[in-house]
């Protein structure tokens, strides 16, 4: 889908026609966000017993405890944030390098 949007932009530029840049930027962001979140999903998850499953450890566990008050509250908040936006969602939390704080992101799954 992202390639189709980029083709729309190229076509409009070649034909010197106007297009709704705000709508196209939103649509492109939507699809690129989905690509990025799927990449994170497959890079970071594994079945229990094969490197996945269980509770976070180390620095990540510490930040989750400090920022959310524990893993159960973290999980509830991320799921709520993802579901609140409607549709099927992928959610992730990233650790911000600048200040060591956590930031949540939910992107729509196409």
C-alpha cells in the first residue's frame, strides 16, 4: 500500500496536478507505521522456551516498574491504548534514549 501511495504522489507531480498532501501524508504514515510495527513484532517476539515469554528483566523491567507501577499496569495501559483507537492495532513501548523514559505507540494494522 505504501508503494501505491508513493506512485500517486509521483503521478501527480509528473502531471502537475494538485493532491491533498495532508490526506496522503496521513495514509502514508499509517502504512509505514504498520510496516515498522510488524518489523518490531517479528524481531522481538519468540515462543516461550525459545527466547520469548516471561516478564521483562533488567533496565526494561526497572523502567516499567518506575513508569507504570508494575508489569500488569503496563500491559493494561498498552492494551487499552491500542484498543481505544479502534480496529486491529499493534502497540509497542520504546525506551527513549534521551531520558530513559518509556513512550507508548499504537499503530493501526491494515
